[in-house]
């Protein structure tokens, strides 16, 4: 398993470095970009000595090396403008975005699995039908439309919740719903489907014939087996959850990284676009690796095969 | 086979109704601007927020432009551009997926890993990078949306071709000495067309969302053009006083995405009898 995790991390780093080089090259050669004028001299660090030793000229590749080296060692994002203090800005904004996304994820996992189990256990009844229809509807509404409906109902119509702001917990209710709605609906559908699949299997009939309680069958047996595919679906939706986070940030004016990125695009500030892209890519890759590792731990089949492969070699 | 699928689709009432509604939306988007009742771009500052009437079925906006005509012209942009990008994405994705599954080897591995990497990134980032590098025109915009959608199509087509690759009729065609091109176009393609059709429909729904989301975030189609998502962004400051200006484009976006999603479900049920029985 350690072998698997190590390979996964190394592969992710390789992909990240290559992709970021492509992005760096594109953003450097755009007319009006200042990234082409970045220097390669730092403050006398290791990379500086290497560059002077090899007599490196400032070109695309050496600029990229300098940029990445600065990001890794000092968390410093060069932008081509002297007055930008990008690092501090990006750190606070990323923290806010991560907070939002994590709240959304927890909401998706808890509510999604609960509602899915509820719908599956009451399948065929009106409750199941309502949950299915509502989740169908929310799954196909674009996040910003949902945000507008919510704002019209709760903020303009009923005047219950605030539209803007991010300091009090009450501010996070609407963004959380906006972020998680479509992924939550998908989770409910998948979880319901998987549990119904499990409940139709012979071992459940066997348990019932032995007089096991329905709740025990549902939670201890069916849900346990249905959990893995559900988590896999949530894992695949990470990217779309981030997209909804950006939309929620833009809508509710929460100064997270997505808001910053969209602002930067509208003002054509390529330094910020590059920095935001890099941070978002890193966050997503870390998310993916963590969820892969969790998946590997939770899936007995995968765990055994990976461990077996490791032991044999 | 096709007739039976059609029969099953027609019997599915939800899918049929949503198909009719979606066709109505498309037809009215195509026809109404041609009739020339109102102009979508001319300003009438004396007619701001006109009451709902036959002349202005959806009232007028803050600059006195007729909302109905704007919605219809905007539908051409939103639905048309997303159709263009869907066609691009499905064509490229199908070709890539089929060839990578059928040929295998290094090409397959490369395609799979690139697809995995691209699909892990939010599509907004891809579209932004593409737009920034290519330009900000409408054609480039739909190309960018298409490129963000290619990996998922490729993965679906690839996995369904992989199931076919070792089928007996493929081996038979190989033994008969048919070329790879012949086998792929005549035998493989015919067996995955239902997957591709369902995928086309679901990609279309996703592209409509992508187009309107980018319009809403003000990085898609630029302002005087009445694209639906862009209209939401333009009228958003009026949400407290003139909520219907925001509500109408939102409703149209949600309605068309919902219709396409329901059509997708209907198609999947109609074309895949096994799944149909399962439900």
C-alpha cells in the first residue's frame, strides 16, 4: 500500500509540474503579459548559485524553474508587479475557500448518505418519490440559478437570511446549499440505488429469514457495502464541487480564491491568474491523493491486492 | 432495433413532454426574432419596465429593451453555442476513445492519463486558460467549452469499446482481413452509437450549464449580446426591485437544462433495454 501511495504522489507531482509549465508558457506568451519580464535572480539562494554556475540566460524554462522554486521554498508568487503582495493575499483567500469547500463536503457526505438511506429504506412510498424528484430537479439546476432562487425566496421575499458577508455562521447557510446542491442530489441518487441493489441480494434475504431486525440489516450490512461506491462518486465530483464553490463565492461576494481568479481574469492580470491556477491545482491534487488513500484504506479488495503486490516484489 | 427504441421513448411520458417543451423553446428562439416585432438591441429609455402586455410579453429591461426578444435571441447564443461545443466534444471524444480502446498500447495509456489529469481540473480553469490563450471570440469560447468536455466523452466511449474489443464478430472481421478503419467504422461504431447518443445528450446539458455559468461569471460572451447567463449577471443588481428580470433568464436556463436531462434519462432507458428492465 505504501508503494501505491508513493507512486500516486510522485505521479501527481509530475503531472502538476508539466501542466503548470504549459500554463506558465501560455500565460507568458500572451500579448500584454508581464510574466515574460520576470527575472531569474533571487536573493543569493541555491538556485542563484546554480544559475550563475551554468551561466543560465533568462528564458522560458529558467523563469519557470525560478517561479516554482520560489513558490516551493518561500511560498512567494512572482507577478511582474512590485507592489503585489500575492502570497499573503492568496493564503487568506485559500483558507476561506477551503473552509467553504470542506463545509460543503461534510454536508454532502452526511446529508447525502442519510437521505439516500432514508429513500432506499422507504422505497416505493411517497417519501421516496419526493426525495427522488427533488434530487432530480436540484441535480439539473445550474448552481447560480439555484443561488438566485434561494436569494429571491430567503433574502428578498422572506428577509430571513443575509445575502452577503462571511463573518457569522448564518452567512454560510446559503453558500453551503449552493455549493453542495447538485453533488448532494447525485450522492442521494447513487446511495439510494446502491442500497436498493444490496437489499435485493441473497444474503439480505438470508438475514431476514434468520429474523434480523430491518434497521440492523439496513445500517450494518447494506449501507456498509453501499458506502464505497457512494464515496467513489463523491470523489469524482470534487472538481465540480470546486466549480460550484467559485460560483458561490462570486454570487455571495465571499473573497475566496475563485472570486480573486475571476476578478483577475476580468482585469487581465496574468500574474494572479497563474498564481491562483497553481494554488487551485495543488489543492485539487492534494484532495485527490487524500481521497485515493482513504479509498485504498476503506476498500478491502484494493487494500489486499495492493499490499499483496507490495509483499511479492 | 431503432423502431423499438423509439416506441419505448414515446411511451416514456416525462421524456416526451420535456422533448416537446425543449423543441418549443428552440423553435421560438429560431422563429420569433425573424418576425421582427421588436428589436433586441434598440434602446427606449422612455419605456423602462413596461407592464406585461402583448407588445412586451416579458416586459422591458432597465434600458427599455424588449425582454422577450432579448430572451429569444439569447437562446440562440446559449443553446446554439453549447450545441456547437457539444458536437465538437462528442466528435473528438468519440474518435479518441474508439481509437485508444481499439489500438491499445502507448497511445491508449497516454490518452487515459491525459484524460484523467484534465477531468480532475475544474472546467472553469480550462476554459479560462483556453480563452486567455486563444482569444475571447464566440467561436473560441465554444471550442474552449468543448475541450473541457472531451475527456469525459472519451472515457465513456473508451470503456464501452473495450467491452467490444474481444467480441467474436470483431475477431471474425479481423480474420476476414478487414482493415482497422473498416472494423472501427462498420462494426464498433454501430455497436456504441446508443452510448454516444446518450452521452451527446448529457454533454449538451452540461455545456448549457457551462455556457451560462461562464456568462454569469462575466468571462463568457460579452455584455450587449443577450446570452442568458450574461443577462442574469447584467440584471442582478435589480434583484430587489425588479426580480423578474433576473428570474426569467434563470427560469429559461433551468428549464432547458432540466428538459435535456430528462431527455437523456429517456434516451438511456429507451436505448438500453437491460437498464430499463432493471428499473
